[in-house]
C-alpha cells in the first residue's frame, strides 16, 4: 500500500499553502510516495491536516548535488536549504526529492 500521508513542520505551512514550495527532501524511509497519488498533509507537531498534495515525482539525490533550483523549489536560499536538511538529517547524504503540487487546502490554513 502506498503512503497517503506526509507531515511538515508547522513553520512551513504558509509557504506550502501559497504554492511557492513545490518540493520536499526526505530520507529513504519517506521516499515511497507514488507519482500521481493524492497525499494528505498534516503538521508534524499536532498532526493537524491542512492540505492535500499530488505527488509529481520522487528522485534520489546526494546532499552535495543540491543546487539553486532545489532551493528555488523549496523557496529558500541554498545555504538555508542545506542548513535545514543538515538539521533534520545530520549525517545523511542519500536523500530523495519529492516534487508535488497543491490540490486542496483547509479554509483556516
Ligand atoms: C519528520 C520530518 O522529517 N519532517 C519534515 C522533514 C522535512 N521538512 C521540510 C523542511 C524542508 O523545507 C524540506 C526539506 O526536507 O522539507 C518538513 O517540513 N518536515
């Protein structure tokens, strides 16, 4: 069964809902999303649903290969993106870029 839920840190909710953040970078454990499927997005902190996304693609990437295009898709500077990734995954070099598009959001979001 493919995964149908993903969590994001609450601080990223506004930028996800704006449609400006179109990728997330995760470890192997969270790499099993299937392109074309709908996934419910919840906050990591309180498990509150705030939107649904459709998965576009899942692509392996090495930390050192992260570039300005990934940063643009994350709506961060490359320096900040690398810092966020290193904060979440301190020792991990093998990562996955999950591309998505917003398909529906909560009224309150
Ligand atoms: C539990 C967990 O790992 N949750 C995550 C992981 C990543 N993100 C965000 C942070 C960055 O914008 C990208 C890159 O990983 O995805 C997150 O919100 N929650």
